[in-house]
C-alpha cells in the first residue's frame, strides 16, 4: 500500500548520551491482504521492546482526550446501568486516564497495561492494575479467578497488537455473558481519504476497517451490534460488541450502513490502496519546499508535539534541526530528549516565547484546535501555525 522507507520506533526518544550511538531503523512498509483486506505493517519491532518501562506516552497530557474519556464514562454508566456491583476492565489502561472516572463513581475497575511506568501512575490514583500484555492466556487466567467484565474497554489498542486473533479470542473469554465490549480505533477510511500516513508507525501493527474488524470478531463468537464515528485521532470508530449468543442487544442500522459506506468507498477493492503512495510523496515534497523557502527567507520554524505522528513525518521527510529548530512538548517525560532518527531537541514551551518563531508546525494535527488555542500568543509577533496533513495549511 505504501512504503515510508526506514524509521526508528516512534517512542524511542533519545537522551543526549545516545546521540552518538548507533540507532536501529526498521522498514515502515504497509501491506494489504487481497482476501480479507486487513492492512498490516510488513515488518516490526517486537512489541515487548516497544511497550516497556521506558514508554513515554502518557494519555493524561491531552486535555481534550481526558474530556473524551470523562464523557465516555458518563455515557456508559447511564447506558449500561453500571453501579458498585459492576466491573469495568480496560485493556491498555495507560496512566488511568479513563478508569479514574469510573472509580470516582464507586464502580470497580481493573487496568491491564504492559508499560510499568504508566501503570504505576494509575496505581497511584488507586486503580488496580495488571502489568502485562493482554492475551488469550491472561484472559483465561483471570476467568479462572472469576474476574470478568460487565464493560470491557480498549481505546487505541486493537491496532497495536501483533496477534489480533489471539487478542480478540481473549476478549470473548473475559466478557460476562451479558457484558459489552467497546473498542475505539482510527478508521482506515480516514487514513486513505485524508492522507493520514503519519499515523503509520511500528506500534501500529494493523490499520482497521469496520468490515475487517467485524469479520475478526465474528470468527471468535462476538457480534458487533453498534458503531459510532467519533472525532478522535483524526476520525475513529467506536464499536460495541457482545457474545453472539446473547440476545439482549439488537444490531443497530448503523452497522449495516457502515459496511455499505466502506464498500461504496472502495475498501473492498485493491485499486483503492494502490494510489496512496503518490499522495504521500506529494505531501512530503510540499512540506520540504515550505521549509526550504522559510530557510531561504531567514524565517524561524519550530514544531509542537513530539507525538508518534511527528516521528513518522520527520523521518520520512528527512527533516532535521537545520529546518526545524526544536519540538515543544507538554510532557516532562519527553522534554530534554531528542526525536529519534532526526535528533531534533524536545523542549519546554517557554522556548517558543524566547525564540518568537515565524511558524509553529503542529505535528499532532488531530489536536490542532487545542494547541493553537494554547499558543495563540504567537500572533503577538506575527507567528503562524502550520499543519501538513491532509495538505500544507498555514493559518
């Protein structure tokens, strides 16, 4: 489908001592199956190496994501009638960004999170956590201890698992007979339609359509009975699933409409995927031309958001600190480190006020409203914002 060359793992930020050491780069090439149309990475770093105790992504540093989580908890509590007798289990619970809102309501929660440093933050909030990767075997172990979920949540994890069939079979085991699974994942339709190639990185093993996910769930005795399109991560889907044999929920019309929508947009035709490389190369060339022109005009350019998206974009385009002076990030876990591959320094926001750049490139374009509101003071010296996806925009 697309070849983005070679790139380091997206969250392998470097400290100053590592700058002169060799770095490992992996192919970033995406393939599509001509049978089930599952889109997957062709080669990847082992997931236990990516999601380790040095993992630098903490969910709670995005205010809009916290609001999204709080609203979700409120809706699920009412929709499913959750109370102190219920059990909410989240897979990839990170720093407790979501489970904290259920806990405040007196609902029993359990997080399953493989990265020890983020799980510790959740535990400091009083959230019970299992520090491990979710799998069929772990689900079976929990089930023998009579631990099952009324609500089983997975936000932005389904795309991260190397063995998606093992993962989904574990969901079947861990769900109570009348329980509900909700999963959120970036929608492949948006990746293709809005040129979101920077969402491709080694943590994301799969790039998911509703059609393909439905097939996978069905093969493990689970039925998706509802689906919602949501705004997060540039356009995602939230699916609702149950045991196929449980008749307490009827399949909503939105399920059939989503399947038809994907078919109408060519997600069941290989030719839809074949033109993506050309669109990606056009964005690369446009961004490089913009930065070279700014350099020629002695204009100062910085970036905001040391997100995985930015690591993919900067490495694919070969952009280094000669074109972007630094990247600002709100997370202290990333500050004073360097973007892997291109070695651009990651700094505190105060550096923007010191440098007064002409342009601030917002790398996590899905948060451009939140970030531009936060940095609106750059207008006082004539600074402007830039996003590269789905095309170069200056505003």
